[in-house]
């Protein structure tokens, strides 16, 4: 029985050695060709490009949303100033004591907000971001964003 097991093991080892040698040294198994590598890289680049384009389409909308959110924070600062002083400030710098950190935030394009105190009680102030083009007017992502003209997505409750 020992001889039989030994012979069987020797045959299995011989088959294994022949199999691995044939697999490693066969002419057709040299690995990926240059063309296959180029095709694979091209497919990966095409997929990355399509994903990148889809992401970049959302950037202007994200900037507008961030600006609206910042305007909401400034509105809270203005309301806190009003509850303390019973009037709205003449400039935005007056509300820095109610902001954390105590500095005026900028819109998503790095410009300061335009604040105008109104002489009427109907609309006590107007807060505006000039948008992507950083100048008055514009369309799409370059359109002005105002806290009081429904362009900001929320109506002022005053």
C-alpha cells in the first residue's frame, strides 16, 4: 500500500510539473499585447471623461446653491441685528458680531455681497450676489441672485 501511494504521488507531481511548465512556457501565453493595453487604457479614459463631464455640469448649480445658503446665513445675522438694535444696519460690516467666524462671507465666486438698506418698511433691505460674471444682470449661472426677488428660491417674510 505504501508503494502504491508513493507511485500515485510521484505521478501527480510529474503531471503537475509538466502542466505548469507547459502553461508557463507555451508560446501563446506571453501576457497582454501592446494593443490590448492601449485599448484598455482608451476605454478607461473614455469612461473617466464622460464621468468628468457629467460632474462639471453640476458645478454652476452647486455654486448657486452655496451662494443662496450663505445669503441665508447673512439674513439671520441681519435679523439678529434687527432684534438687538430695532433697525437694520446701514452696512453689512455691522453684522459681523453675529457671525461665526466674525467676518463677512463671500459668494461662491469670491465676491462680496451687495447690501442696500431700503427706506421703506415693505422690503427693509436687499441682498444681492452678482453671480458668476460678477457684474449686474446676466442669465443662467451669471444671473444675479437676490434674497428678496424670488430668484434665491425663498421669499423674504418681512
